[in-house]
């Protein structure tokens, strides 16, 4: 079977065109798959970004935290002063109790001594 040069060249060109078309189809399909994978990855990143933004909305702002610290710092100072006054008052009461107890013991000793002297 003889093939003319024209038929041979046309058949080779058809084969090359089919191979080229197949390569283009494969490249387009791979490009579409890569684009879909990238889209999914970007969607996941966007969801993560939205989650972070939602969590940031729950954070306390620095100026609000500083104001709370200042207010509570004043309250803590007041409480510390009140505790110090109570401790001083407690020490004062304890000192008075010790002096009163000592006075009672001295009086009891004097009364006992007087009763011994009178009873003899």
C-alpha cells in the first residue's frame, strides 16, 4: 500500500493536532483542578480569618482594661487602708485587754494580800 507524501503529511499533522489537543485538554483540566484546590484553600483561610475576627470582637480593649485597672487600683488602695485601720484597732483592743487583765491580776493580788493581812 502506497501512501502519497501529501496523505502522509496530513496524517502526521492530524496525529500531532490530536496529541496537541489532548495535551491542551489535560492542561486545562489540571488548571481547573488546581484552581478548585486553591479556591477551597482560600475559602478555608477566609473562614479562619472570620473566626479570628469574631474572637477579636470578644477581647477587652486596652483603654477599657486600663480604666478598669485604675478604678480597681483605687478600690484596692481603699481596702488596704481599711484593713490597716482594722488591724490597728484590733491591736489597740488587744493592748487594752492585756492591760485590763494585768490590772485585774494586780487587784486580785492586792485584795488577796489585804485579806491575808486582815484575816491574821
